[in-house]
């Protein structure tokens, strides 16, 4: 992933790091697993599906397109669309 250090300036003039989203690929799987493990109480289904089918989408059960949200190159959120 290319470096992204975008800042958003809010109405009060504070610089807030922008969250940048992108589709995840197989090179992101280990980072995604670490992120989901840190949030295990709220990511049970994502962890199960990722374990069963991996990160690469195919039109089969338990597969999904994964999108990650990054703030200063750190994965801070993820969504999956089945």
C-alpha cells in the first residue's frame, strides 16, 4: 500500500487523520487476522468465514469482499460483503 498521510481539517481547525479505505487482497490477510483477533468479541463471523475461505472472493458460501479502513497506514476497521 502506498503511504497515505492525509489530514482532514474540521470546523475548529484541528487536523484529524483521514481514514482511507481500500479493498483487501491476499497480502493483507495476516494483518486482517491480527486486527480481527484483537476484536474477537465483535468479529466472530468474519474470523470464521476468513478461516474457512480465505480473503480472495469467489461466488461460494462463506466468501466475501473485504475492505479495510486505514489511518496512517494502520488498519483501524474492516467490512465484508458476502
